[in-house]
C-alpha cells in the first residue's frame, strides 16, 4: 500500500517525468529547418522561434523538444497512417460515421467556432484561455494561413489553423467539439491536415505541433499517436544568395 501511494505521489511523478525529459533531450534527433526565405511575416516568426526559452535562457524557446512530423517520410496520407495503428483506427471510425474535412472561412463560422471552444469547461486539465471564449475574437486570415475543419453534415465540429513559413507548416488552435471527440474527429482532422498540406504546399517538409516538453501527458500521448516526435531544431534563414537566385 505504501508503495502504491509512493507511485501516486505527484512529486514522484514530476521527478520521473523530468528524468524522462532529460533522457529524451539527450537523445532526440537534431534537424535544421528553414523558417524564413526573406518575407517580413516569416522573419517575425523566425525571431519568435529564436527567442530565449523563458526558463533555460541558453536555448531558443522552440528549439528543444519541438513536436515535428517529417512530411518527406511518406508520399500520401495512406502511407502516413500505415504505421500508426491507433490513429488509423480512429480515422476510419470518423470516416465510417460520415465526417468530412474541408477548408472554411472563419469569419463566416464565428458561432460554430465559439460553440466548439466552449463545449468543454477545460482542456488538458486547464481552463480555456479568454481568447477562445470571446464571441468577438478576431481570426487572422491571409495567403499563408488556411483553416481546415471537420464537418458533420454542414456543421463544423473541429478545426485548426495552419500557418506556413519556409519549410514549415504550423498547427495552432487545434480544437474539437466535446460531443464528438469520441468519434475520432481530432485524428480525422490531423490526417486531413497531412493530406491538405501535401497537396497544396508540397514543398513543406515538416508539420509542427508546438512542443513536447511542458505539454500535459494526454496531449503528449495524442501527439505521439499521430506520429509527432520531439526534435532539437536549429531554426534557419535561407541564405540571401539562394533567395535572390530563386527570384531571378
């Protein structure tokens, strides 16, 4: 009984998690990723990714433990799912139930977005941020942003925003309506993202889903089920000569 209580002690779990993170950090693969080819928006993203980590100032805040999916590792979404047994089952369930994936304009679906964001009182054990529950929140748009959603009939039930910069596609605001999560909608959405990015931006080399370290256990497990792994990343700017050569 004492041993069981020891195993359940939050302090013990935190220490074990820290030890596991240190081991992961020591062995994770290292990659260099071009994040900017000179565009002003990409330069701002590069500066943001290179900012010092809030705790470990000697590294960039998005350098150690970036959750990446290398898109060059597979030709299409079927090959992507071939090695992900659990995710493949969840995707197939959603497909059997009639869900579909498509792009949408967030300005035309504010009510549905708010309904998704407020369908659960908290996510991963944390209350929703104010920006998610604000009915007047603005959703950015532009040529380097796509919104992809899962639909049940005509109703939007899950969504994400995809931003493009250099070799990277970044996922943010990955949200699903609580009433439909058991149907595999979030796995279906991510598979849809992979298919969409490889089709519309075939030059994209990596899909980025925030960081492994600092994420709740459930979110880490979700990312791992989808094939994301932690990497040590050197975020780069494409050499100016290469940019000029591409423009001539």
